[in-house]
């Protein structure tokens, strides 16, 4: 029994030694300094986006620009004829609005469960912001 334990110990130590000798050293890529992207400057005002089809209804937004930046987004139309649509959109609309203001453009993530509303939001907001570009 002792011979087997010694043999097992040698096997374990040898295995660890092999892994240690053959480990790959992965170095992260060098950190690139982030250059300042020229900020998009919008003309101050209120801009109404086009009506976009969201399958269960239409989405239309109004972009409010203040200080050259997107300051607020208001929903003028959204799918609200079914209780499920009302519930889903009440969850998705604040998220879409917040993301657009943070991104300062219409390229926001699609909200899971509100895919059609999200895509229609992007379309309507993009058309509003096109009007606002200086």
C-alpha cells in the first residue's frame, strides 16, 4: 500500500510540475489611450421624429436639445392598446430614454421583450436627431 501511495504522490507532483512548466503566460494587450471623440453638437430646440412601426402600434418621439446636447426624450406615441404592451413599454421606455441621453444618439441597446418598440424608438429618435444636427 505504501508503494502505491508513494507512486501516486510522485505522479501528482510530476503532474503539477508538468503543468507549471507548460503553462502559457498571457499578457494583456497594451492599453491604448482613449482619444476624445469630437462630440456631436445639436442645435437647441425640440425635434419631432418620424412615426415608426413597432408591430403592436407606432412609436414617435420628441428629442429636446439644450446646450447642444440631447437633454430629454418624450414619447408622443407608443404601443398601448393591450395591457401587455402597456406593461412592457412602461418598463422599456425609461431605459431607452436614459440610454439615449447617455449615448447622445439613437444607438441604444434593444430591450429584451420590447424588441419592436426598441427598434422603432431608434428609428424615430434618429430622424429627430438628424434634424437637430448642426
